[in-house]
């Protein structure tokens, strides 16, 4: 793959994707969204900042990128709206639109499946009006190291007695983040459908993971997946127990 520009490089998916691409010797430019707080940003910087193929660029200093994939991580349970508004204000500027068209660059969006309809209405429709090429990859709950503590799994693994379940947390499926990243990289180098939804293909996967951490009565809503989304199966490398243990160890390491 060509070099990548990742907006939200310290967000949950953005960071794992950035690190994985760097491990393969790819060049990555990382840009953080302004005014979006990342609690563990300094630890993440230490993990990837010394890699010679990584260059962090401030939002104010970013310039036009003439090649490579431009990737936006919008997967955030509490700040997605803020992130999308920031993307719109940047991408839809006339100068940016003309630069993207001139270099024929594709925009890639990574998002929470429960926010697809909102993104389609408030972002993708505007990109289509401008004739900008884009694709979007959507996810159920992702878990693993660096999972934000807005997610139930992180709260349970941290040992919290009182937990809060976000209405934005998709509870019919769950995928280990490293497995999801492998699928994202596959999709980045192939011509896929415009809208993709990653799925584990495992029955009651979110519930199985949750119960493996702690018995807890949790309502599992039934979600209607928009027909525009093409399902893409994600193979699991390890068992749920092994994946959850990796997340548990990571939490202990950084407590």
C-alpha cells in the first residue's frame, strides 16, 4: 500500500492501524483532531513516536497530500459528532475539494455501525455532491488493548463496580481490534463496495465476551443494519478468553 495519512491517529482504531502499518514498513503521517481529548495520548506517542516512518503533523500545519490513502477514524462513542463536524469543515473547503480531485485521492472513513445513517445524511451526501471518491468501513464493538473506558468491556476489566453502557455501543457483535485491523488493511488494497460492515460471524459474540468477564444482566437490542452496507467476515486469530486476557494485562500495565 502507498503511504497513509491517518486523521485521528491516536483514536482507538486509528492508533492500531497506524502501528500495524508502521510494523510493515509503511510510511504514516498522523494528525490529531483539534479539541478532542485522548487520555492516553502520551503513552501512545511513546509507543510509535520513535519509528522513522512515522511523522506527526499538527492540524494547523497539515498540507495537501499528493498520494496515499487518507483515512479518518470517526469511531468514538462520545465524540463522533464533533469529529465529523471537524472533518466537514476541513474537507468541504473549496481549496481542499479541488486538491483531492486533482490528485484523485480516495477518502476512507472508519465508524461505529450505529452512526452510519447519521454519517450518510450529514457527511457522505455532501461528499457525493462534490464528486469526491470515498469508502466507509463500519464496525460493531471492537475490544482489545487501548479500548476506551466508555465501552463496557473496559469498565468490567478495570473492575468497576458501577458501570455505564452507552447507547452507542453495539451489543450484537464484537471483534478483537487486531483482527479488525487485518481486515481493514485487506480492504484498503482492494476495490470493495462503498459501504462495508465488519462482522465476526459468531453467534451472540458480544454477550459471550461480556459474560466471560463478569456475569451481568445486560439488555441486547436488535439492530436493523442498513441494506447499503455489505457484510465482510473477520476471522478470529485467538479465543475470546485469550483476547480479553490481552486487554486485561494491558489495563494492568498502564494502571
